[in-house]
C-alpha cells in the first residue's frame, strides 16, 4: 500500500476561510507541496497580499509577511535584498496584482528580482464582495458593473502574463488553471519550475493560475469550474509565455 | 575624525551608514536627492544595498519587507513623496518594524515648490496613515545635529521596534556646515527573533502582519502599542533652551527656523528686549515639559514656523491656556529673515 | 470480492461540501446522498462503491481543503476491512 | 570679531558656488563657524546661481544672506540687478567689470570693479575669474588666509585638481592686488 495523496507538511492545521469550492485552497496547497518537496519550507519567506489571499500566512507552514494592497512585490524585493539566498515569493490575487499593484509587479519583473509570484486570477474582487477587477471578462456581471463589463466604458480585461512576458527581467511566465485534476497536476509542475528557476538564480517568475470565485460569480463550485473552462480559458489561453532560454 | 564640510543631506547619508543602515530604498525627489546619490555610491562599499524603487509606494514597502526580515532599512523623500508613503508608515508602525524615514520638507500643499518648508509638521506628528500610531520624530537644526540624530536613529528603531523619522527641510538639506562623526553610542539591542527569515524547521513560523479582524484582539494590540508610545514619550522627548532665563517673550521654533529665531533673539538683546527660545528636538514626542519650566518673567509665547501654523497647536496644548500663544509663519518656500521676526515681536510686545 | 485498487479517506469535519471531488472522480463513486452533515453544517460526500476506487487521487487533487487522503494498493494482502474505519 | 555674511552670484558655470565653498571650507579649517547655502532649483543650470556663506566667530543662526550682506560678489549683470540692494550699509560690493558696465547708484557702500576675466586669462586659466573675485574679497575683508584657501582647494576640488592649484592661487593674488590698488586710490581721493 502506498499513500498517493496526503495533506502537505507545508500546510498548517488551520482551516481556510475560503468559501466552499474556492480554488485558492488548491493553489495554496500546490505551493505548500512544492516547497515541501524542494525542501524549502524552512528557508522560504512568503509575502501575502490583500484580498482573499491575505490569510495565506495562516495556512502555509512558513515565515510570511503581510503586505499592503498591491505592494507584495516591493515587500518581497526588500526581503530578497536582505536575504538573497532565501526563497521569496508573493501570492497575489488579480485585484491586488493587476489593479492597485500594477506598478509593483511590472517593476519587480523589470528589475529581474529573483523571486516567484503566484498570481491568482479569478476575474473578480472576491473578498470585498464581487466588484469588477481589471481581469473581469467582457459582459461578466459584477456588483460594480451590474449590466456586465462594458468594454467601451471599462476597457478590455488585462492579460497579465502576456504583459509581464514582454519584460526582459521576467524569465519564466506561464498561465495555468485548476479546473480539473489534470490541470491541477500541470499547475503544480509550473509552480515548481517557478521556484526552481529562483533557486537557480535565473530571475523573476510569474505563474498565473486561473481560479474560481463561486460566491462572487454566483455559481455553484462545480459550475464554476465549467465557467472557468468555457469563459476564462478562451480569453486567457493557457501556456508558457516565457522561458529562461527565451529570456537570454 | 577631522571635521568635514558637508551638505546636510550628505551628512545624513553618511551618518546612516555609520549608524548601521544596511538597506536603502528610495525614489528621486528634490530637495533630498543628495541622500540617495550619496548612498548609491557609498552604501555598497560598506556592504549594504542601495536600490532605486519605481515609486515612493514601492520604496516604503521595500523598507517594510527588508525590516520584516531583519534588515536595517531606510528611505528618504520630501513632502509629496512622504504623503505617498503614509500607507507604509501606518503598516510599519502597526507591524512594529524598525526603520528610518527622512523627510526633507518642501513647500506644499500638493506638488508645491522645492524650496524649504515646515508644513509637514502634522504629517510628521499626526501622520497621514490610518489608525492609532505614533512615530518618533527627530528635528535637527544643524548639519551636525542631523548626523548625530541619524546615527542614533537605527538603534532607537531597533530598541523600540518602531519606525523613526528624521525631519529636515530643504535649507538644512542643501546647506553645508562643518560636521564630525563621533563613535556611535553603544546600546544593547534586542534579538530580532520575530523576523521572517525562514523558520529553518526549528520553530513555529513567524508572521509579520497588521490585520487583526477580531475587535477585542485589535484593541489589545492597540493598548500594547500605546503603552510603547507612552514609554517612548517618557524617555525620548528632547528640547534645547536658548536665553530663556528672564525672558519676557519665549519663542518656540524647530529646525531651520530655530536657527533664524536665535538671530532674532540676539538682535532683540542688543536693544534690551529679553527673548528666549524653546527648540523642540523631537516633534513627537513633543517636549511639553519645556513649557512647565517657563521663567516667571515670561508674558507671552510666540511660535515661529515655515508653515501657516501647525506646531503652534502642540505649543497651545503644552501651555494649556496659562499664557497667550501667538504665531508667526512664512510658507510657500519662503524662509523668514531674523529682522522680520524681530519686527513682528516688537509689535507683539507693544514696543514699536 | 473484487481486488481493491485504492482507498479514499475523508476528514469529514474539514470538508466544506463543495463537491469538486464528485466531478473529479472518474468512476463516479463520490456522491452527495444527503445522509450526513458535519460539525460545520456542510454535507460531506459519501463513497458509494469503495470497491470501484482506483486510487487515482483525482478527488484529492481537486479538494481545496486537503480533506482527502488517498492510498493505492499494490498488493492483495491489504485488508479491505480497513475501508470501514 | 568676525561675522562675515557673503553672497556670491553669477550665471551657472562661473564658479560662484565653488568660491563660496572654498571660503566656507577655509573658515572651517581655521576653526571658525561657517555655513554655505546654495540657491537650488530650476535656475541651477544656466540661469542665475548664487550661494550664501557665513564665516563667524560664533555659531551661525540663519545661513541665508539675501539681505544685510557684509559683501556681495556679482559675476554678471542680472546678479547685480538682483542683489545690489542686499549689501548692508558700509558693506562691500565686488563687481566683475569684465562683464558688467552698469554704474552703481548706492553711495553707502564700498564698490569695487575688477576685470576678473582679463586677470584670469593672465594666469592661464580663463575660468578662474571667480578666484580673482575671491582674492579681491580676501584682500578687503580677510576673514580667512589665502593659505587656508589653498588647503581647502584640494578638499573641494579633489586630488585631480591639484595641478590647477598654483594658477588658481595666482588668480587670488591678482584679484587681491587689483583691489588693494583701487582702495589706495579711493583713500587718496
């Protein structure tokens, strides 16, 4: 008999505050598993952002720093510059990273900071109650765009991976998803690569993970997975946007 | 070490290195640019790290990240840049992260001017950040005093686990004066066992955070912070008295303005008018005790600032109605000259 | 009794009843049957036909709350009685 | 008792900031209290630049010398127009007459015109007109010794500038001689 799946030692015993079916839980578990498997739990400094991701520090069994809204990449920069040999990452949602923190994420990539960013894109502001995010899809109904996102009024959704991949200091950018088991297994590989490239001193890595917000979307958890697959992936195609080889 | 002739900004930068600064993060703004320029050149030679941030927001949060992981980090900026950093100040104070922030004040509000000002007194003592917090604020009046305050700042920050302000202005920053750097006073500093540096598998994870959703717990935290602020207020407030014995008028001024006021007092003395000066060296804690020891001859108080009247509030609180408190100020980047203050004082005292 | 390939254990009180595991299961043995409610008031899934479990781990991959533990049997000697525990 | 309050003004590149720094540095070397304060801002490059220097036996209060100057040194016409009124009664106004031919109206101050550019050319470094003006000031007011300026020169301009020390000192002397002659004339008159 072999245990093929058990809870990671990278996770604490604290139950998450996430709504049922929110895939934040899956993504954080993947981070925990990767750090555990790489033997990095004791040498990692995580930077949590504002939004649903803020309480990450209660769930991951590592030292963590809470960051003001949008500033996790700056906080991580400070930490990495003090501890160049430690593993430093940010865990940010789309409101945090793609709206209030766009300058910070662009410039952490621009400087080629040797950190890893886990970018959770669920196309909405979850924690504050379902407002429009820069990543909200055209026509998607949210509390601050009750008629659906009007692109003539609010612009098209921001494609963060495509944008960051253009920046020379970014060495690895991939968009993954967690809408089915296969996608989850692949997402873990991508997250692992992001940390391995950091350990190898390559530069900045960003892994964008398409995620669900059943509560904000007004869908059941299971229907949310389908919605992600049918609506988000066509606009946010999965794949690798930058590799260290291309960055050279 | 022999004396050097240095700009106030450069002396602050060198003093930061001598005070044990390990990391500087900042964003260019006049009139403080000599600080980052000096540190970009000299801090790496001393084994430290200089990094230019993309904004003041990023700079203060880099300081936050570095301080959270045990670094001795600082930033410097000028008024509008400090305004942008206020979110970070509140976070630093809440997370109790030792750090040093220099404000070389310029005229405001808004973008204002690059000329000297003291209109950030509220910003430095009340803060633009949210919540109940206080930040130890040193206000040097000479290049030498700035260097000494800066050399002590990092240790004080570590000792109290708190951010520390150095409040300068465009005049002090740009002027050159002789300065010497004494040995840094020894202070036993606590271990940073709270820092997020990786738990190494040997302890529970450290978390640096400011979010406390439970009102009861947040109130407890606030009360604990207030206890610390009370302790700082009791031990760190500083002021200088200048010719206050037998003064019929006591002036109150800090920083650059205090230098000018001293000239005014000397000019008045030549005419037989006895005036003195209380010069706060810390803006928070405000040296209220200085106003408990006023000479019996004192009839009135005059606060002079390069602002439209900010510190005067604290002077009124300290005097608490026992004597009239008047105000004279210039703003917009105008530095008052000794003679105009003398003229104002004569009117005030009915000696025209 | 058929040879057991895998086994899933559910930490029922951790479960939030989201059901992501139910659609991940390739043999459709994880279902909500309305028979139980946990301490938090959520309805954890029930494994209807344990013998069909292949030990693939898909259900655990999709669980946001790490409530599932999955074992796979490589030998006939494992005691299927444990399943009831 | 010394309490010199000097204002040096000219256009950017004329070295008014430098002579102010030399003076302050030399004062420091002689254990005097000194301050140097530049004008700063958009006018720094190209336009009018000026600095205030105080050399005193007692601690310096205000470092700003925009009024009540014991001496104003002007290197170009806009500076004269701006700062002529800043000289206190009985004070000195030193004018670079190579570039300024406007007569000065004030009768309550001592005014000296110095052909600074021409004298600088004589030393082989045309850019040393500022040093000529400084030399003139030292001769008239003398808060610090020329030897102290020479020591300060290395500190202010660095080791690389040391080869320029001798001609610069020569410029100081030429400036000093120029005004010594003028002062004797004015006394004789």
